[in-house]
């Protein structure tokens, strides 16, 4: 196994993007619970996100969701982020919370509704210019509930046309990232259900269109790391939305439900050249904290990603290739598992300290008093949340 000391320098390449919506109130289909100190606007969401970066050194960017993060002055929001030591990352569009979108958005049968959704993306692109964001991320709630309800085939053509208009609006340094999900809110068919469909569309669009893989958007038992390997091989893996799941799109803390899966994914990321600043892969989190505290929840997630990245980097690739090549099944499996079973928490704590970061970011955050301060200060006004 490669020792921790040998892989430690590579840990500096890790940069994770936080979702602004992780800091607002969220809930289940049944209830949104509020928490003391929750941000009341995008500026406060950024302040909270910056705390995660401050204590971990891992999260220099924050993704926005429009219209949840609508502000008067996006340049001021970007400047606020810079003052806090972070930057604004991906702009996520939202075509699932308007009455017009009941039967779809970019793939809707009515050209007027499609145009409304396209115009929304044009607005998002304007915001990207103001915030200096590179990625426009599209996740669609489009689909149908009953066989015969919609012309699935024509909808692919409408979707393709709509995406083309959005793609053409982007500047040369900007990218379109298309996210897939196999079900929900539609339950019979979804217009972008899987990586293959997303791939077909982004390939048609061109070089600056790629696929976003949300780890919670697959059927149980899906070999996600295979999809990672394939998309990297094709040069079309643009982004991750990390979170974990037990049953559906649970949006839980990354690595909580299946740490081994996170390890396997990170292994294929590294193996396929997807790790590091120049890889073109954005590592975003997409999770919602319903019952746990927001900021510590995000800290836990980014630390989980870092731990599994370290373990995956420790796989002795040379020995593994050799064992695989000679058909030594058990040796290959052992080499892989050795790295997975290595507990890197102690060396990681020392590595953090050597870089001027707290050995235990969660404890450092808790003792900083920030949580108490925001709970006392943010008393008036409405807390941010889904749809806010
Ligand atoms: C979707 C998808 C998107 C996220 C929304 C809130 O299921 O994962 O990435 O922006 O939820
Ligand atoms: Mn997502």
C-alpha cells in the first residue's frame, strides 16, 4: 500500500463546492423544521459556508440555486464571498417550482413553456457573468406519471432543441452540466433518467457540455463507480453532486450510508484522471440537513470526502495492475481492500495542523462560538429555505 506520507501532497488538490441550500431550512415531504440561526438571505448563507472552508480548508466555492438565491446585486454577492475567502461556483437553475412547469419545462409539449424555461436559463447565464461562475447546472423535474400521458420520444427532440439554445448562449469559458435522475418527481418516465441519456444530449451539444453525476440519483445496487469510469473515459464527467442514500434521493451526509461506495468512486475518479484542479471535474455536494445542524453537517461531509480520497490515493496502483494482469483475483482484491481499511484520521489530523488548520475541524467550529452568535443575531426576518 502507498503510505500516507507519499500521498499527502496530493490532498492539496482537493476542492469541494458547497450547496448554498444546505444552509437554509429544508425538510421532508411532511415537514420543514426550522433551526435557530439559519440564514435569512444568500449573503448569510455564504457566511455560513465560509465557516466550513475556514475549519477544513476544503471548500473554497459555493454553488447557488436560482431563484432561491436571488439578490439585487450579484457582483456584491460575489464580492462578499471573496471577502469571506470563498468564491461563487456553479449556478443551478430551477424549473420545478413554477405552476407553468407542472407537465415539464425544457421538454414541455408547449413551446411557450419551453421558452419560459429557456429564458430562466438565460437569466442564470447573466448571473454567471456577474459572479464569474463557470458552470450552469441543469437538473430537470420533467417526466410523466402514466403510460400514454406524454410523447416520450418527441420530448427528447424538444429537450434537445431547448438545450441547444441554452448552450449557444454560453460564452467560451462557460460550461453546461446536465444532471440525470431516474425518478421523482415523475414516476413513470423521466426525460433525463440516466447517464446514457445525459451523455447523448451533452455529446450532441459539444465540447463544453458535460454530465453531472449525483450519487443519490440511481437505482439501488447501481455500480456508480463504473459510470464514473465510463464518463471519465469519454471525457464527459463534468461534476459530482455528492450525498448519500439508503432508499431514494435521500440527500444525506456524504459517505454516511455507504463509505465503501465513496471509496470506490474516489478510486475511479483518481484512476481516470478526474482528481485535481486541472481535471475539469467539479466536486459539489448536494445534500440537505433536515435533522442535523447545517454547518457541522457540511463539515462532516467534506471531511468524509477527504478521508476516502486519501484512502483511495493509497491504493498501490502498480501492484494492483500487476495482480489484475496476472489474473490473481484475491491479491487484486486484497490490495484494493487494504487501502480501504486504512484509518487515515490520525495522520490527516496531523497533516491539517501542519497546514495551520485545526486537527479536529468539527470541534474547532463548535468551540468558536459562531453557532451561538448566529442564533442570537438572526432573530428577525424570514429564514431561508426551499422556495425562498
Ligand atoms: C434535485 C437535484 C438537483 C438539486 C435539486 C434541489 O434532486 O439533485 O441537483 O438542485 O434536487
Ligand atoms: Mn443534485
